[in-house]
C-alpha cells in the first residue's frame, strides 16, 4: 500500500513540475527578474512590462510589480492605466500617501478617470503644510524640538517610526516629519531613512536637496521604493502629469479656449474641486477680465478655503485693480499657507523688485535656486522673469535651458526667450521667438504689452501691427488698430524643447495660413479658422511620433505630409480622415473632445467596463489617426495602391489597423463586429466584397466596423504567418505592391506568404471566429 501511495505522490509531483514548466513557456519565456527589467530599459517591451506588472501585483508581489511599472514610467509612458496601476500598487503596499499622488497624476491626463476618482474619494488629499508664520519659524522649530523626545519614546520599532513620518506628512506637519525622519536616520542608518528625508524635502519644495538624497541613496539601494517615487515625482517632463491637474495642463500648453469651455461641466461633476475655477481665474486675469476673474476666485475659494494658489491669484487680481497694499497683505496670507511653494516666495520677489529692495530680491532668488528643478508650475516663469529684470543673464540662460528641457513647448517659454534675446542684443532671434509665442498664444496681454516696448520690434512691421491690434482689441490703453503689412521674411528654425515632452512641429503664419515645419519639414499643417494654435502643436507632436513608428516598419517618405486641422462643427463624428484625392490628412477638433469620443464609442458598443472605456477614450483618436496616416504612407510609397485601391483596400486597411497600435481599440472593433454579426446587421464577406465596402464608402457604422475588423483579422493572420511583426509588415507591403501592379491575388499570395488562396480563406476564418468571440487582438 505504501509503495502505491509513494508512486502516486511521485506521479503527481512530476505532473505538477511539467505543468509549471509549460505554464512558464506559455507566459512568453520571460526569465528577466524585476530588478533586471528595471535596470535594463530595453530588455522587455512595454506590453510585456505592463502585463508583468499586473500579474505580479495580482499575485501579491508588490515590489516586483512596482519595478516593472516604474520602468515603463521612466521610459516615458504616461497612460492612465499605468498611473492607476502604480497607485493601486502603493495602496496595496499600505502607502496611501504615495498612492494618492500617482492617482492624481492619472487624473491629470483627462477629465474622465473613474478608477482614480473612486480611489481618491477614500484617500488623503494632497498634503498642505499647516500654516506657519515665517517670522516665527524658530518658535515652530522650538515646539517641535520640545515634543520630539516624548514622541520618540512611543516609536519603539522601525515600522512605527516610518509610519509616523508618513502620517505627519499626510497631516501637513512637514517640519515635524522632517525632524522625525532625521531621527530615523540616526537610529536606523541606511537608505530607508534618507528616503524619508528626501520625501520630506520634496513636500517642502526643496527639490535640489531631495534629488541629492535620491542620487546618493540609489547608489546603495537602486530599487528603494520611496527614493524611486521621489525621483519619479521630480523628474517628470510630461505636460499633463507634471502640471498637477488636467486644467493646469491645458493652461500651460495654451489650450485656453478648451479649458474655459470645460469649466462648468467639470465643476458640476466635481463639486469639491477648485481646479477648473483656478485655471479659469488665471486665464481671465491674463485677458484683463478682472470682474469675471474675481467671480471665479470666489467660486474656487468656497471649494478650497486657504489654498495658497488661490491666495496668490488674489494677489494678481488686486494688483490689476492697483490695490498694492491689499495685494501685499494677501501675499502674506499666501506665504503662511504656501511656504513650500517657490512661486509664493518668488511673488514676494516681485514686490521687492518693485520697491527697489535689491538685497531682499537676491536672497529670494538665491533661496529659490535651491529648489530647482521646480515642480511648482508657476515657479519657472516668475523666477526667469526676475532674473532677466535683475540683469542676471547667465542664470536666466541656465534656467531657461533647464525649463525647456523639462517641459513641452509653450508660449511663455517663447516670450521669455524673446525677452532674453532682446536683452542680449540678438534682435533677429528675439523677433523669431516673439512671433512663435504670439502664434501659439496671442492672449498673454501683459507679456505682449511689455515686449511691444522694445524698439527692435519695428524691424518686423507685420508682427508689430499684429501685436498692436491684439492689444487694441483687448482695450489695452495706448494701442489702436492699424493695417498689417504683407509678410516678406521667412523666420529661421528655432531650437526644439525636450524630445520626451510634447513638441511643436508647426507654427501659424501671420496671415492666418500655415507654414508649419518640423525639424525635417515632414508635416505641413494648416489650421482652420477659430481654432487654438496649441491644438495643432499637440497634433503635430503626435503625428511625428506615429510617423517614426510606422515608417520604421513599412518605409520612409521623401515628401512632406499635408494635414488640415479643422473644427469638428458640421463634420459629424469625423475624428481623422485620409483624403486620397489630395493625399492629405484631415484631423478635427473632435480629436481632443473626450465627450464626443465617448458618445461615438457608446453608440456602437456600450458593454465596456469603466476602466476599459476610459482607456479606449484615451487611445481611440490616436488609433484612428495612426491608421489614416498609415494608409497615406502606403499610397505614397506604392502609387498604384491608390489608383487600384479596389483590389487591395482590405490589405491597406488591415495593415493600417495593425500599425495603428492600440490593442484596446482593436478589441473594441472586434466586439462591435461580433455584436453586428450576432444581430445579423452585418456579416463576414469575401475579400472582393470587403474591397467594395471600403471603395464605395458604406455609411452604416456596423457594416464599416465589421469590414474593418475583418480586414484586420485577414491581414493579421498573414503577418503572424511571417514570423514577426517587422517581416510581416514588409511582406504585406510586397503583396499590396504586386496586386496593385496587376498580379493575380492567389499567385502573389503564394509567392509572398507561401500559402494557397483556398488555405488562406479557411485558415484566417477559423482564427477569426475565436478572435471575434473573445474580442482578443493578435499578439506580436
């Protein structure tokens, strides 16, 4: 009996060993440890990293999950799903303070992020330091020193001590947290203590100190979670997640009209958030609409009393009303609550400059330098302005370079570059920067009024007239309308900003036309009437990234791509469209209208989870645009593909779907197709019929989506047969070329993919039924 039992146990163990081995193979044979994956940026693909992060989190391996996810983050990925995932990892790790920061970053990417909103409603608000009168700071430190010994007696072990630092930060007792973290370092030497001190330094706005601690700590503990968190928070060049919230991001990248249009919608849906009203007030102050700005500030203050950012805007409001005494008192209130924000102390520098107190100004500027790089969005423009006004030109140059390297291109950078060039005597460059800033945002009235005072502006009479007329239209005293002379000069290219951030590829011409040229002249973008130029900047950046990815697989172009960026008004649900008749792309303002995109999606399929819907809303416009761009590239590389598109339409559409790149959008298309097939609204058709659907332009969304899904599945089957994505794409281009030039499809298919037409029809159909039923795109 014992012999039989022993044999049975051995057999079971053998079976389990084999099963585990097969499971590992099916997971993709990824043998990299989390540490290896984090330390070697190109070891795993983004898709593999994200999958591993989710799987390890689900199995409770939170340190591993964090490293996989952070590798994606440091590689520049800023999807809502990733940031939500990082938040949930920290929440499961018992660090709600860090979780909330990640989820706030996720919420900054769009108006809709139900996952983040659901968690944030139960998490602590962003810590705001308890009010401290800076003239009595020594007394405050004395009180902390008195209370510290008794408090330390109760912190009997490292975990209690660690948690007490985190709780003190949550409560806004940042100086107490700093004192406790320094004591932790003494009692428990090692990277954990310095990581807590770095975290405190970041919350106090002392970013340089924080980064120094991070760099030192990571040499000893390269995977310490707090050190990596602080590094991630400070070194974030993304215009959305680095701004703090969605509305501030719109303000920074000059999408003011969009920000203003969303204020009421957002504020009704988020009755406790002041974000929309703060940005509304900031824009209205820039436009010199003082009364309306005051109303917005009142609304913001009701939602978030004591917010130092609101107090600082009241200072600007009072200064515009020429009530400098009241503004000074308001600044003191802002300082009590926002002493961790460099922009608050720098605002005091403006008062010192105005009052001729040079020593005080120098102290403020030198202290602010210790906080660089700034993560306070208002700090860089104020700091650089003060340096320029104080004739500290080398420091201004250094700060401008630092800001441009950390951020997307924006009008304020251009205006300050113009001011710097005027002051250093480079009037040609100054005028070029001024024109660029004016084209990106002609509504920064105070900057325009200031820069219009430089005599060198007379060297560009057209620009002078345009700026003059903008100020006159805003009723700025001293400016009256004048005719604009014809433009005869062509500006030379200006340097680009951080390549990781959103880059402008085009700028609007003075006449209202387009002369947008990227570094390689690839995209010529025409801006439609009534649209904010910053929207075109964002489109240009996204097109550049898409082109690089697509062209690397199917071939590069030697001619420019023409793009029309138009208002969606009157164009229905059009988001992106390739127009073969003039070999151009059309993109509408619906591209950035999340509500419109939501409605388009839900009209076709309404059974998605909140998380899937949020991701789809984020990725769907880019997927459509990348697909249309792919078709344009195909037809330029293979001119016969345009003239004979009725023979190869499904191949072109299918390849475009693959290279568009969003598996979420591909899954959505297949779910729509499956729903249409089940309800018999549409059906799978022959290749010729699918070509006819695309050639004749069916109006039924169900038929079009089903045909597109079928084209994708047919093409994906062939690409998969080639062995890998790169070879498969090249083979599909060869097939398109042969058939477009007159070869019989069956013969060309056999030549390129070594499969008969009959086998192809049966094989792709068998694979398609499973993919459609599961809503599962091909994996490469």
